[in-house]
C-alpha cells in the first residue's frame, strides 16, 4: 500500500489542487533505530479537480499501489483555500471513514509541496517534525497551540466562537547541516475565522499575549524588564486565569485575572525576587493588552472573550451581535491583573 501521512490542499483558478505525502514505513520505524546519514525519501502525489474529493481521488490513477489514508496525521491548507472557504475540506474529512478526527490542521503562505517535502532534524522520520508532531517542541516552548480537526470544527460551530488555525512556514536561516543551510518547519502565527469566514492572519509576535490564557501552556521564557537591557530571564508556566464579563449601565467590559508560576533561568543582575515578579507581571499585562488590540483591529477575538460574554449574558450578546458583526472594542478590556509567584524549578 501507499500510506498517506499528510495532505496539502490549494485552490487555484477555480479548481482544487491536492498533494499527498507518502512515506515508506520501513524507512521510518523508530527514531532511535535510524541510521545516521540515511536519507528518508518523501513521495508527493498531486491531483486536481472541481471538488476536493475529485482532486484527491484523481491521484489513484497513477499511484501504482492502493492508497491508504488511515495513518494521515496532518492537513495543510493554502491561504488561497482559506479565503475561498473550508466547507468542502471539513465535509470530506468527516465523511471519509479511513481518516481520523484527530488530524492536525495548518494554514500556510508557502508552496504546499515545499511544506510537505521538508526534512526533520538529523535523519529523523518526517513524522518527527513540527508538521506532524508539534507537541514535542510545545513542551519546551509553549506559544501557539497545535489544533486538531475536531477542535476547530467545534470552535467554528459555536455561535460566539473564534476559530484559530496555526500557520506553518519554512525557516531558511536558523539551521545548518555541516556548512549547508537546512530549512526547518516553524509555526509563524495563526489565521482567525469567525462564522466560518477568514478574518485574517496575525504573526507570532502579535499573539504573544495569547499564550498566557492557555491552560495547556507548559513553559515560556521571557526577558525582563520590558524594552530595556534584561536583568533576568524567567520561565513562566502553569497559568491560571479567570475572564469575567461585567454588565454595568448597559455596557459590557471585561476583567482578566492571570496567575503564573515562574523561576529564574538566567540572572544577569542581582534583583530582589519581588521586583522580578513585578517586572514579569507588567510584561504579561502589556502583552495581553497588545494582542487584544491587534485582534480588535482584525475583528478577531484572540482572547476568546466573546464566548464568556455569550455564556454569562446571552441576551446582551444577541443584542450586540444584531448591531454589528464584531462586538468587541478596545475599551471593553478594562482590567488585566497579573500575579507572578516564584517557585523552585522542578
């Protein structure tokens, strides 16, 4: 069989263009058994059609072997396809019995074929890359959460939900194999959807504040103080946060309380622990507010505040939703209170 491990989808000139990544599983068994210097080939099949299904099934005519979809781990969609609409993609993924619901989803501005053929570090299997195993780097650097198909479908179907799709790119400057450049996958930001329509894209830098309201955040480093020569690098982890919508004088505002544990990873200048905690709290607050404002400018709810409003004041949410297709404004985020607690690293 030809085992599909990832697919890419594009929309060009009124037609769907599909790419399938096929691996020989005898070459990608266990990473610890891989032979140094051995190249793992990646095969790419391409198809085209007026529908997503037609573009994928057109690959069968030249596949030479039966194509099996049960090992597929990721789907990469071009920005053109995201703008056109994802309804056919979701329908196909849900109906085809060989494809599981826990496939990872990404958007990209890069050529799809480049994304699917990029190799991992050393001679590891392509399955051990950010494309298909993003959780491995998230345990060391938590930022934009990987997302599965069932999760984004749930977000899209919530009346108050904003769906977030990580964007994948290829970084050409950070790694070398001997003296030769070695490109690597990197999560560069995220696309935002509301009512199944693409609102736009924000970079990883724009979304720095969103990491502090992710319960899954394991660890994230920060330099303090803000915008000055650093006196320390702290690792922030294990966030606990509360988003509280308030209805006062028929107006809505939000209060956010965030608690984070922290430890010192690098101390450049002797600084009291209480001062480090205060500096870190100021940084987190600043990042949350800036990310919120970036989202409002894009008409995207990057902090997921609207869902809290919908659940606490559904009547007010419906009233505001009838007045505008995006109900949040910059002045609705009234307070962001942050508490940092220094702990001994585990």
